[in-house]
C-alpha cells in the first residue's frame, strides 16, 4: 500500500509535530533498561547538569522536542513533565502513573549545560534529567510492578501469509548509512524510509526493520506493551496507515488530541490496518508491567 505524498514529505500538521519529536522517540525506543534498577539511588551517585534554565513554554507553542544528549547541552521545547519522566526513566506513556492534569498538558522549555561542557553517555544524561526533575519540580516517584492489559503480535491468518505492506528486505543498512554521510532520510517510491522507522498518529513507516521493532512502535500507539510472538526473524519493509480515534493523544505524554476521524465509510482502525495491510493482529493478554508512579510534584519557578 502506497502512502500519499503528503505523508512522505511530512507536511501535515501532525507529522510536523512528530518530526520535532522524532529524535526523542527514536532514542526512547532504543533505550532498553531495568526500570527498578535505574531508580535505585544506591546504584549511582547523583548526577546533575552544570547550569539549567526551566521556563514555561509560550501559550501558542505546538509540537514537542527533547534533544537528547546533544554535543554541548540538553534542551527541550514545549515538553511536558510526563514526557520528561518518560525520557528520564526510559519508559513509555502507559508506564507513568499519577500526577496532576498539568503534568500531561503544560509544556516547558529547558536549556541545560553539561559539567565540563561535553555530553556524557545517554544513561548519565537520563540521571541528570532525574536530578533536575527532583530539584526543580520537586518530583518524587516510586516504581512497582502491576498486572496490566498487554498485547501479543501474532499472525492474523492461519496459513501465516503476510499482508501486502509487510515485505522482506535485504538492504544493507550499514553500507546505506555510510553512503548517506549525514544526508536527509531517503524514502522509497512506496513511502518507506531507508533503514529507520517513523511513526505518526496515523502511520508507521519502517525500512529494513524487525518485527520486535514494529511491536515497540505499535505499543506507543495502542497504549499497551506489545510483544512479538510471530517468530519471524530478519528485516522487513513496513508501511501501514489508519484513521486515529478522536481523542487519541497526538504524542505520548500530551493531553492534546488528534482531530476527529474521517467519515465512518473511510475510517480504518489501527487494528484493521494491521490485519489487512500486514497480515498480523494484536491478541489481548495480561502481563506484569514495571511502572513509575508520581507521588508528588510541583510547578517549577521560571528563571
């Protein structure tokens, strides 16, 4: 299934918002760690930014951005407290519980410098963000394991036949990335980005990606952990498009919602798209999930 040109060139409003946020999203999907171990203060000394400025975002700000470990400093634009907690603890939206309503709606602009002026490793940056949240937002949290609804990614057909938008890929990503030399992401005629995955509120586009990567991308859209149970190995080109539900968040950790869906005759749910376009489905189950619970938090004073 080919996507319209508007999706490939990222010109719709929601895609523009996601484009600002894509560095954070990619980092978050690649960040794999034990949440409970991360939150134990006995495992690592407190780490903090050298200087940090925290200000409320302008009322008309749209989109969100968390820079991640940039070479010289850490910055955010219109990032919510919940998004910052997600970044700091390496968890997803459904793993952050509690907190006031403003934690998912009010944005903050942060500019922070590293000790020595040089970016440390990503884990150290996440610990610095935790320290900033504790000091400036008076954030207090605890972690626990809760039995929650989850999904398993399985075949939708008994014969295991895949859908037309899930195709094997033999692209050599190492050679492709070396040849690109920092050039912008390229898209195939079918709307597949080369050797990466991009998600929006209504699309998932992945080039030379694995099924566990697809499961991770789906979990960010269906609000539950998704585990790949297909048993398929290797890489695939993936393109799927659906009509988001009215009221679904535009981005993880934000209260802003997507516009009302298209008329019912044209609407395709993410579950239907998964079956018709990829030949897969989500089977409901329950599993223990590590969560971060917000016990206390305060609005920071601007500086």
